[in-house]
């Protein structure tokens, strides 16, 4: 009887041990499933964090952190339940096995419950995740376009260098994009989607600019060579023209009063100095061209062009002055009639649709008539100041033009 009783209890202990082992296996499976779900959700959270800085995304991150703490808690409970009992012991008592089964079952239930919370949380994240994935989809194409632009710029630089051009400034600008490329490669997870896409766009833009300038460099060099030749020729021509200003001034002095030419006396000497300075700058530009300092060459060429324009205008002024003074000396009335015509035309416009002109227009027109008469009277005497006369008639016509513009503007606005 005693033997039978021990065999019966042994069988019950084995059953309890088997139940406890089954509970342990079920808890282990639940623990693994929860861990897998948490890792999957962490990837989703990283995706959202990389693409979305909104309050909703920050709130989701806080919720995930809270869930993480809850998961740590139930995981710790599961591990404690597993460590508390060695189910492989030969002499494990049935009561201990039963207790282990209860603890492991509770641990599994907690793991399953928290996994359910995790799944519900993941479902609520779906709109944010969809939005984030859409944003992240922009990153890879933008990054590839930027890399392709950098490669194209590097190839363009290699090409022009093979033709004997250093293009050092372009190479430096391309090298300066290196740190930006490093950040671009670090990706949106570290820098965010918007910043990463914007960085890719900047790299693309700057690299394309370098590529375009590199490709234009041979043409630019040829154009600069043409401009240098042209400016040298123009400078020589201006030097020759400056030599002919003195005879023009002599004619002005001989035939007209001092007021008509004294402002031009400095022109010959100034023109010589200006041309000499232009030739010095052209020599400097030539040296810069040989050294391929393109920005310096361009700046010098522009300075020379502007200087020669001013010199050309000054040299032309003397001959133009003589021609205009000769014309007005022969027939002052032609200038008078031209000015009177402008005044009469303005007066007719002022009277259109009115019995009395607007004082705002009549007064300056009357003043223009009086000013013209004074200018004409100034020609009387042995040495008339024809230059002052021409300046006055020009200013009268300009004043009349302003009155006409005001009348038309007022009528256009009703």
C-alpha cells in the first residue's frame, strides 16, 4: 500500500512539473513576442522622429517611453519567475512546481496584456508613420541627385584641368562641400528629413554651379582674351583721339567766349592720364590671365571698360561742344523754335476740355516762356554765351516735359 501511495504522488508531481514547464514555455513565447513587437515599434518610432517634429510626434515618443517602462517592469517579473524555480530538478516537489506554474502563468498574462497595449498604441501611430514614411521617401532621391551633381562637377573639373586650366577657386568651392556631404550621408535619423532634404538641395545647387562654371571656363577664357585685345585697341584709339582734342579746344577758344569752353580745358591731359592708367590695368589683367586668376581678370577688365567709357565721353564732349556751338551761332532761332514748339504743344494740352488752364500747369509753362526769352536776350552783346543758351533751352524743354507728364498722369487716373 505504501509503495502504491508513493507512486501515485510521484505521478502527480510529474504532472505538476509538466504543467509548470508548459507555463514556462508559454511565458517564454509571450516574452519573445513582446520583445519582437517592441523592437518593431521602436523602428517605427525612429522613423517618425526622423521625419516629424510636431507636438503629436513628441507626444507619441512620450507614450512609447512610458510603454517601455511598463515592458521593463513585466519583463523583470517574468525573469524573476523563471529564475525563482529550477524546473529541471529531479527532486522538485509538486507544491513547488504548482507554485512555479502559477507565477509563470501570471507573468505570461502580464506579458500578453502589455503586448496588447503595445499593439493598440501601434495602431494609433499609423497616421504619423504613414506621413513620416512619405517624408522619408524624399530623402533617398534628393541624396542621390546631390551625389550625382557632385560627381558631375568633379568630372567637369578634371576635364578643364586636362586642358591646362587650374580652376583652383572652383576646386576649393567643391572641396568645401565635403563636410556637407558627410552630414548628408549621416541621414535623416540624425539630422531630420527637412534638414537633410534642404542640405541635399544646397549641395545639388552649389555642385551644379561649379559644374556649369567649369564647363564655361574655356569659353570664358577665350572671351576674356578677346576683350583684352579689344580694350587694348580701344585704348590706343582713344590715345590718338585725345591728341586731337587740343586743336578742337583751340578752335573753341578762338571763336567762343570762355564760358563756352573753360570746363573742357582739362580734357586732353586727363584723357592721356586715363588712357595710361587703362593700359597699366590691362597689363595687370594680362598677368592675371596668365596666372588664371579669373575673378581678378574680370574685375580689371570691367574697371578698364568703365574708365575708357568715361574717357571716350570726355574726349567726344569737346568735338560735340564745338559742333553744337557752331550750329547755334549760325542760327539761334532753330533752338528757340524747337523750344517754343514744345511749350505751345504743352499749352494746347493744358487747355483741352477746359476754359481756364489748371494753375498747377499754367504757372510753370508761363515761367518756361519767360525763361526762354531771358536766354535769347542773353545772346545780345559782343561775346554771347551760346553754351549757357543751349543749357537753358534744354532745361526749359525738360521742365515742359515734366508738366506734360503730370497732365497726362492726372488724366489717366481720372
